[in-house]
């Protein structure tokens, strides 16, 4: 089980990413546009750096939804390999069975 503080920190980052997503996308489109003047480009760049660091989606970490484990995360199921194995053995994941049975 991961530390509660780490899980909560990641949840806070998820909220921040959602909150600033539109503003970040708007500034990014200004930066990517080749027709933007140099002055507008630098203004957009400055505004982008003023946004909170945790509003950047890169800072999010995939975590197991059951235990909060950050490593060995299976995207398709949203859990870590350990939790996946336990749930599959109990038959709680539809369509997944052990190959040795």
C-alpha cells in the first residue's frame, strides 16, 4: 500500500491538470502557430511558465486504483500487476482466466 500522502498528492495534481487544461492548451496553440508574432510568442511563453508546475499532465503518475502502487501499472485494467493477479484468481475480472487451468 502506497503512502496516503502520495496518493493524495497525485489526486491534487489530477484536479489541477483538469482545472488548467483549457488555459494550457490555448497557450500551447499560440506557441505552435507559425504565424504568431515574436512579441505574442514570448508573452504566451511567459504566461505558460507562470502556471503551477503541478498543472502539467507530465507530472501525473499512473497508480493502482486499489492499492495506490505506482509501478507495474496495467493501463487496460487500472491496477498493478499484483492486484491484477489477485483479482484474476478470484474471478473478479471478466474475461480473464489463468492459462494453467
